[in-house]
């Protein structure tokens, strides 16, 4: 770790990665307001460090993830139905695209938590497997495996006939 001389690195990271940080938080909290709070809490915590971590981006993403997990544990709340607006700006989507995204998110809720988080961060946040591995403190190969299995299960469930 190097000595922290200013908030400039944290501010620059937030400027460049704010949407990805938000999506990483919302992948866990499933709540827009909670995700915003989590990201701000994480940035505040990181800005108060006496030394800047060697890999600031990875550290911030891990802090966001940890705070989101801690928030969920404290609140003991996980909504089964997720609104598309939580992940993307639906104002730019057609009504058909909005319906399709809603169906995908409904099917995402059937996957394991790790698969859900990886798919959301990859598909909606455009994070690489390496970045997701840093967020989740997991091996990139494990992240890729969660992604492949989750995507396969998602495709399978989307092709199931409606009752």
C-alpha cells in the first residue's frame, strides 16, 4: 500500500466506474436506493484509509460487495421480483425490449446467488471475468464457470413452455 495523499484516485475511479460499481451493488441488494447507499458508503470508507491499496479498483469493488452483503444480512431482505429499471435505463428500450428484460430478470431469480451476481455484472455492467473475480474475491476460472452454468440454466428456463 502507498501513502494516501488525496481523494483524487478514489474520485477518478468513481468517475470512471460509477455505473459498474452501482451494478455490482445492485446485483446483490436488488434495490436501487440500497445500492446507491452501499456505493457511497464504500467510497467513504475507502477515502478514509490511511494508505491507498495497490489495486484501488479491486479494493473498491470488494468493499462495495462486502457492504452490500452486510446490508442484506442486516436487513434480511431479498425481493423475488426485480424491476428492469434497477439495472438499465429502460427509457431507451422499446416496450418489447422491456418485457423481454423483465422476463430475463424473473428467470435470473431462479439461479444461485453467485450465478445471478456474475450474470448481472457481466451482462449489465460489462465487467470482465477478471474484474468480477476481484469483486467476489474468487478465481477468474470459477467466475467463468458460474457464468457459463448460469447462462445455460437461464437459456434453458427461457425455453420452458409457459404454464
